[in-house]
């Protein structure tokens, strides 16, 4: 997000000077992860029974399998971004959009906006940016596969139970901070049996913290549920935080309380002849049913509950 004051002032500056203002030194980039609830049990710091590197290799391969499966499902995504007035505790502005993610007649994956009322985020002092949209469309559904594993430092933390699901816990951080390629920085919980991510809690980095052109984002937590009894698909993302926009170039410091939610529903498998391979075996139809998603509140005892 950017503040509307930054946008307005920079637009005037571009017109009057015909150039981009020099950036000042970046402010300190602080981060507080989303809080965990009572469903998270105590952390067991014992090492797993198999080497950690083997666990990482195997779950990254399962994540690649999941990514391949997700790329052949249609679903509905409902995103809400709100600014909160901390004096009144009421919503002061909102962005809201419902999109169907599906395949066109040629088989290409695409999105169709179903409902999108005019955004009122400007009343809360901010505007959406391309990076905000990228987070909603892709980044909140973080996957760690052999294709991007080399870009991250992955540190084993321990074992922890989420509701009735035993999980390996890993801290994940990008090896290189690249302004052109934002990456996940946070903690993931991996089902110790299915070897797929069930919860990710962190943020996308880096934020642009330069005075006058800051583009900031809150931390987020994403929950997955099993689809067709096999794949752990994203069902709910929540992000919330106070964004601190430093003053400069004619305007004052501004703190904006942000709350985001993204819901993913109505998963249906798209008819395709594509084959999904895992360890050289065809697992395209393993465990596949009719694409019905188990709804929150009706989970089996083996699934963490969406909060």
C-alpha cells in the first residue's frame, strides 16, 4: 500500500519538475508475525527421526506435486482489504473483490472478476499497489518446491501439533533480498505425514520503506485444508498490522491500521489429460474425487482448524 498523500505529491512533483525525486535512506524495516492461537500446541525441539535435509527434500517435492495439482483446479477467491480507525474501532475504507480463477476454452489459466465495488481505501488514507495485488493473486499461497528451494535458508525449529495434526516446523528466509523479486520470510508448518505445508506465517520481503515512495504490507498467515483427502489447498489468509509511513516531501508521518482477509473456496478439478508425476510415478488420479472442499467447522480430527 501507498498513502494517497504520497501519490498526490509525487504526481505534482513529476509534472512540475519532470523528474523523480532522489530517495532518502531507508527507514528501519520492522516486522511482527501474525499471532498464533490456542490450536498450536507446545514446541518439541527434538530432532526428527530422519535427517532434516531429507525431510526438506521430500516435502519440497510434495509441494511441487501440490503446485501441479493446484494448477488444474478452478476456485473462487474473495479478497478484502480494510483500513481501521483505531479511535472508533470501525472500518474507514475497504477494497473488496471476488474473482473466479478458471481456464478459458484454450486451456489457459485466467481470472474473471465476479464482484468488485468501488474501493474506498482512499478514505482510510491509502491506495492499492501492484504488489498488493500480486500478494493476493500469488504470494499468500506460498509454496516451497525444488524450483525455488535454493533461494531460501530453511532452518528446522522443531515439531508442533496444530489441533490434531503433527507438524514439522521450519523458519524460512530468503538468501538474497531482491527489490525486483519479493520472497516469503517467516515460518511454515509441514504435515509430518503428508509432507505438505498446512500453515505459513510471515510476510513478503522486501517492503519499499523509502520516504516519499514507501510501499508497505502487513504480515499474514495462510491456512490450508485437504482437498479430496489428498492435497492441502489454501482456504483462508488473514493479514493485519500497523503500517508506518514516514513523512517527507511536504507531508507528515502516518500510521495506518490494515486488516486483510482472502478466502479460497469451491475448488473443482478442471478436466485435463495432464499427468502429474511424483518420484517418477503417475499420481494424477490418486485420491481424486469430485473436487468437494471440506468446509470450515466440519474438519476431520486430522486437520488443523481454520481460525
